[in-house]
C-alpha cells in the first residue's frame, strides 16, 4: 500500500518502508497540496499562490509543469512497487492526484477523529478513546507546520495542529469519564508544561488529581495555574477554574465519578440471547446426554468446558447437541448462542462472520462491530468474560475455526459437533455419538410408525435396521418416507436392496467428503465402491494400486474424517487393524461426490489439503490410483 505521510517528517512509503525521497522543498509543497486535495482538482492559481505567494516569476507555469513531470516519474516508481492505483492527471483547470483517500495520513486522521467523536456521542467512550489513540498515533515527533510551507499549506497545517490539540483534550475528557483518572495525570502534566496558560488542561488536571485521592495536589495545581496566568497574561483564572477550586475545597460529591458513568464497555442494552433450535426427542441417547450434561455443568478443575460430540455422518450429532443444550440452559442464564459452522454445500463459514452474528445477538450495534476478526474476537471475549454463557457450534471444521469463537472467562461453556476428529488441549471432553442399538432403533421406528404397523412386518423392520446400520439419520429418513405413504408396506422400502434413505444422508456425506484432500477423495471413491464392507491396509493397497504405507495414510485420513471405522483384530499372534466403510452403489457415490472435484479445482478440496499442512502438487495418477506422496511427506512417513 502506498502512503503519503504529511503529519510529521515528509515520507512516501510502500508497505511501511520509505520508497521515494523528495529533497526539493517546492516539489514537496506541490505533492502535499495535491495529497491534501486527493481526488479533487487543484487549480494552477493555488499552486502559484503556494509556491511564490503574490510574486510568481515569469517562468512559474513552466516550472510548475517541471515539478509535475518529476512527480509523475516518482509516482510511476511507487506504482511499480505497490498495487495501489495512483495517477497524476492534467485537467483544463489544473492537476488531479487520484489515489485512495486512506493513502494520505492527514485524511485518515480526520476520518478517525470523526469516528471517535461519533463513538463517544453514542455512549461508547471506550471505543472512542481507542479510535482517538489510532488518530494521534499518525502524528510524528515533528509537526507538519515545521516543514517549509507556503501561504496555502501553512493555513492547513495550523488547522490540523489545532484539531490534534482538541482531540488530545477530548480524549482526556473521555478517559476521565471512564474513571481512568490515574492514567491521565502524567499526560496532563506534560501538556501543561508546553502550554502553561491553557485553563482547560489545568481544570482536567485538578479533577484527575482530586479523583485520584490527591486533593492537596489538586489545590496546589490551582495555585500554579493562577500564578502562570497572572505572570504571563496578567489575568485571573476563568470562572470555571475558580468554581472547580471552590468545589474541591468543599469536597463536593458531584465531582466523584458516577457508578453508571457513560461509555463503559459493553452493549447499550442488556440482552439475553436465546438462539437454540427447538428441542428434540431422542431415543437411546440417555447415557450420552447425561455424560454431556455432567461435562458442561461440572466443568474441568481449571478453565472452561469445551465439549465435543463426534460421530459418522447421520449419527445424530446435531440432535444430541440440541437436546443437551436444552437440558443445561438453566445453568447458563446469561444466554445461549447457536451457529452453523458449514454451509449446506459443505464450505466452512468464516469465524469472523459467526462473531459478527454473536455480537449483534448480544446487542452491539452493527456500527460498533469492527471488521477485523481479531478485534471481533477480543470484543466477544470481553463481553462474555463475566457471564455464564453457552455457545453451541454445529459442524466445526477444525481447531482454527473454533478458537476465535471460545468465550472469555471461566464461567461459560462451549458444546460443538465436528465431522473430523479434533485434538487440542482446550478440549475438555469428547463424547461419541455411536450407532443405536437394535432395541433403540426399533423404538425409534415404533414411535414414528406405531407399534402395530412395525410388529406386523417385524422381519422387514429388522432388515431396515441392519441396512441403516443403526444410524438415526437413516432411520428417520425411512420413517418419514413411510409416514408420508401410509399405504406402503414396510417391506416396500427395501425394494432395490436398500431403504430409500440415501437422499437424506447424501448431503451429510457430501459435506464430509468435501473436507477430504484430493488423494483422500479418490481413495474414498474407490474403496466405497469396491471394498465391500471391511478391508485391511494390505487389501486397500491392492485396490488403490499404491504401496501399503501410502494406503495406511489414506485410511488414516478417512478415519479422522469419520468415514471409516477402525477395529483391532488379532490374527496369527499379531494384532492387525480392519477398516469398515459404508458401501455405496455407483449412483449413490456419484450423488455424494458429484463432479466438482474431477479436475482438482474444487476450493473445498484445497481447504482440506491445507488441513494436512500441504497442497498436493501432482495430479492423481488415475481415478483409482491417488498420488499420496505429498501427504506422506507432510506426515513424516517414508514413501516406498
């Protein structure tokens, strides 16, 4: 980014580094006049008045054209170093410098001052003070007025300097209103040393000293102010200063800071967000709900509860979270926040977007919510620091997405579901959402269809439970289908060897599939179509056409994404591992995978690759033979 620094030593920088030095004073004057009037035409007469006052030489216009030519060369050099669009144009009336207004520090200073004043007028003095600090930080040690300037620029320099002094006073006044009187005493003493007859500064110093419990020093400050005014100006202190002196002598309680001082941090309204989805009825989840409730209400010995619910697609993770959150909501009376962490097509939602929703739910006006994600996270943690708040996050992608959303303090809790296994010291408990037992699955179907209808076709119902593998999502899909068609027999949904529940399960599988790396996707397509139900690493190696170590890496990725279940099985005295996959037909596989990743351009696949810390550089060897060497190297595995 190009920046023209005028508030102090004159500099032209690119990305914070000095890029061009203009030593000629008049060349600096021309550029300063153009920069202060960025995106507006500066007439030739204004340049002549600035450079030569009322005595321009005969060659003034030619000399001005030479300055413009030199500036164009320097601006061209700047644009080569930066992507910032900057141009110096000639018009009929004069010259026009086109550049983003924020590239000139004087413009940024004015904008920040206006923003800080607006914050204070809205009652948010804390944010107003922070904005004033940003504005004042733009000024260097040397004043702009100390540069060699003509008549036009000197008037502007005086205006900016006066605005700076006013902002300093307004900032100190806002700090006094916030109860930060201890912080301003030293600053006021320094300002008064440079401006000994400034009565407003003396009044603020007296008030700051009084509120700091230094009453005698406040009275001494008045005597010093009286002496400075009478000796240098021959004047008595103003009425405001004399009245403040009398009130300090009397110990007037109105000088004390009010407990409800305006501008304290926090939302203007005390809102209690309650964003949980409607409660749900669960079958066969009593133990998991009890475990989750204990983890959330008892909490860890140190820190705040961060509880994770894991499970394969369609295992009912979200429903389990909703039920648990409703069970414990009374323990978190200050609010319950809910967020969907992935879009319906499986793309992660940026945490900054979620933080914006949370802050609006807390009552913060949109104008007060910063754009920067770190500032949003700090504001959220500060608001939640002393609250008992429950944050529920559905479908978290990874730790990086989770961390900014953790509330501050130790009284709040976070409950989340994830498609990929998460591991972090901040996580205090992990509860798996296992498949339902046959009894619980039968009970689920019985609640939906009625016990008589189910008992009449008991064998068909048991087969449905086996085929759905006890997954609540699949069972609910079958139940909905039969509820909508009461004239169907239970056995009818088994036509075609599988219940027609896949249309409901496919979106969940697809979202998980999109989180895989490109090699992982290729392996999943191959194994899900050709593996049957259970494979070993050696069998997967044969199917994928890759060495066993590479097959193990790919299987590990599928395990972490919870698309594969792993079990230990002794064989011939040694312990081996067997991997259970959900077997899909070709039509189901195509519906899950789609065609977005066939050419390797799907952004979700690249996000999945970044999770492993590397993006595979080589294309897949074939649809059934993924190139896993990049993943192997990223995980420290020797490639055969």
